């Protein structure tokens, strides 16, 4: 058991910033490769004509999930040291809804907007300005809404823990769901492409 | 699309292949750092620093800003996510340049002007800024990273993103289709 490397003191805070930069490069590279520097490509997810957002996102989730599971099973990674953002259910449900609204209105999410800026998209730059403005509004409102932001605190909680199910079983269910989703998404894309070519 | 003067932009990568690459990056982040990917936190650092520069006493009194300003002796911008986002900027440009996709343009559908599109971009960004702070993360930090470690809040959050997007898609269709 010697990973996560940072948690086992293999390198310090200063080096972690270099690591952050390098991981960021790879992250941005694949986001752009996928076409996520384009708001039209991203927003097509919500009109069902191009479901790359779903496909890329769930392939990434499944890949990292299975990889982490096996590395933990092999005794290489201590899963308990991998950070879990605590669950605050209601703020996260409302936050997700606002993000969904913002996604289809703005055309980007925060990470993809950075990629879009790097490839010259002016609308992504303006989106970034909106993002800063929204965070400022949240910051100013924070003293008033603090109670809600910190409500329904469930702590660090995973789906297997919540439903008392084996980790591997939930993992298997997620994989099946993703595969089903991929087949369904491709079928819908084909139907809509046929409709578009007929009209 | 071939242009008269040279080769046009390269086609995008197969989504499953790009997803595999992204998943391996996320896995590497978990293994090396013990944390996932993130983006919105970097924007929060910028906002907190801005407020601190203009009204230091006001920023000192606000717990939210303080969370991004307390970096021990270090500068608030010397934060993990700020460096990650700078990397995303570099990586995105690298991929875009290699594929001839770097172009100064405004992304919009055929039925909307530049002005209204930019207004909507700003509005969407603002909604996301509020949403991401409420949810303690965005598509990267919550949905993607938390999704892979089967985090309860992340999955609830992710389902709501899709629900919100589909619920509103009809009303902004003129922007995209």
C-alpha cells in the first residue's frame, strides 16, 4: 500500500503544484480532443443530436472507477485516503439544477470553458466573466445562505455505504448502466440524423 | 472540411477513446494526489483575491472568501486548482493547435446574433458560478471525479445537471439549432 503517492509523503506541496499543472495539461488535452472546446458540440447533448458529452463522461467515470477498484484490490491504493467531497444533499441537488440550466444557456461548464478560451472562443471568455460574477454573488450572499449551504450534511458517503451493498456490485451496475446508455444514445443519434436528412 | 488554402480542422476523437484518455488522467490524479480533477475552485480563488484587494475588511469577515485566502504563508493563487486550470489552458491549446482548431470565433447556432449569444454566455456562466459553489464543485470536481468514486452527492448532482439541461433546452433552442 503506497498510493496515493502525495498522501504517503512522496513529494511536498510545492511539487504538488507542478503535478497539478501536468495533470491539467492532460485533462485539457483530452477535453479538446473530444470536441469539448465547442459550445455547439457540448449543447448538442441536450438536443440529442450528438451525445458525446454523455459518452465521454461515462467512459471516463467507468475507466477511473474500475482502475481505482483494481488498484485498491491489488493493495496498491488505499481508497480511504482518496478524497471524497462530503455530501450536502439539498444544496448539491439545487446546485446541479442550476448547473444544468447554466450549461444549456451558456454552452459550457467551467472546465470546458477554459479549453474553449484556449482555442479562441470569445463566448467562452464572456462565459468565464459570468462565472466570476456568479461566484461573487454567491460569496456576497454567503452569510445569508450559509445555513442552507451547510444543510443536509451526510458526511463523506458512497453509494455502496448508503445502500449497504458491496462496492463491486455497485460498480458492476454502473458499468451496465453506462453500456446501456451508450447503446441507447447511439440509437437516438441515428434516428435524429435520419429525420434531419429526410426533412 | 477542406478549405481552399489548406487543410481544415481535424475531426474530433472518437468519444469512447477520448473518454478512456480522460478516465486514465482522472485515475492518475487519484493515484498520485489522492484527489480528482477540478476547475471551478480556481475561479473562486480569483474572486476571493479580487474582493480582498478592493475591500480587505469585507473579505476578512466572510467565511467563504477566507476559505480561498487562507493559504498559510503562501499567495492565494498558489493553489492546486489554479495550477490545474493553467494546465488545462495549455493542454487545450496544444490539442487545438495540433488539430488546427484554434480560431477566434463565437460559438452559436444559425439563428442567433453575436450580441444575444454573448449575453446568454454570461448568464449561463453566472448561473453555473452560483450552482457550482452551492454544490461544492462543478462538472469536473463533482460529477466526473465524485462519480468515479461513487460519491452519493456527486451522483445526485450529476443527475440534476442532465435534468436541468433537458428541462431548459426547449426554451433556448434558437441559440443552438
